[in-house]
C-alpha cells in the first residue's frame, strides 16, 4: 500500500491554487483570498475608526446606539453575516451583486465591529490630561480628538490592527459557502476532481495559510518592538 506524500497533485494544480482560472476565467485561489482580505481590511479600518470614535462620543444616544450595534454584530457568527449579505445586498441594490463583493461587505461589517473596540481602547488609553491640554489651547473637542488624541492612539493600535488582519485572512475561508473561489474553495474543487489526494491538497492549503499568518504575526511583533523602542527614546 502506497502511503507516501504525492507532490505531483500539488504541482499539477499549482496555478489553480495561486490564481484560479485566470486569465481564461475569473481570479481565484490565493490571489482572490488576498484580494478579499486586503480590500476588507482597508474598508474595516475606516469603518472601525468611525464606529470607535462614535463609541466614545459625548452624545449619549449616539454612543449607546453605536455600542448596541457593535455588540449585536459581534454576537452574530460570521457565517450568518455572510449569508445575510449574500441575500440582502442584491435586494438593496435592486440587481445581482458579485459574490466576492457580498463577502467583502460581510467581512467589512463584521471586522469593523471588532476594530471599533481596538479604536475605543486606543483612545481611552491616552491620558485625559491630553484632551484637557488640547481644549485649553482653544481647540474644539472634535479638533482635539482628530489632531491630538487620535494620532497618538493610532500608534498604539497598529499591532492590534495587524493581528486583526491575520484573523481576517483566516475568515476569508468561509467565502466558499457562497461559491466564491478563494483558496479553500479551490482546494475543495481540486479534491473533488482528483478524489484520491485529500491529505496532500489540504495540507498544502494549511501551509499556505500558515505562511501568510506567520509572516503577519512576525510583522506585528516587529511593530510592537519598534513602537516600544521609540517610546523609550
């Protein structure tokens, strides 16, 4: 009985794993996974920034409504959010929406809720004296938040943002549930076609995810050391 590891199935389907059917078809595989993660991360950064600032707003109705929304989203499984966006977004637009964009919308909404807590914690980590000093110079509250508090808080948030990006890359694997041909979906397609090498296929996919996440984790650690060194100067 042959129990060896067969690399040939990986090599034969390498292009499919990396870029899907492109250029003869749509982009898929690892390239689509990175696209989903990068676009969702950029949108989530701004979404989380807005929600985080609303979470510390002096306007109580706005603050409580935002906190209720954030906690509601965080309490829902990401899989459910993806399903909602898959069926809700075409209805809102009045026309079919690309599956990849429904996934991006779901990842953005879900990740923004988590990033908002990072932003809120970063803002609250700045000593209150900073705000009082800024207000004493004649700046308004919003100006002080934008020009004095937020720049300092963002520097503290960077490592946490990178860690959230790592989680976002892994979350893209749920896109296969609505037929988006990202890395996990492509692996499933190749496995269904060959039917005899599931260990080799999914071990290779696991290695790709590990490399991506490990590289970003090391980046986060480097940023933490860098920021700690700059603070000590």
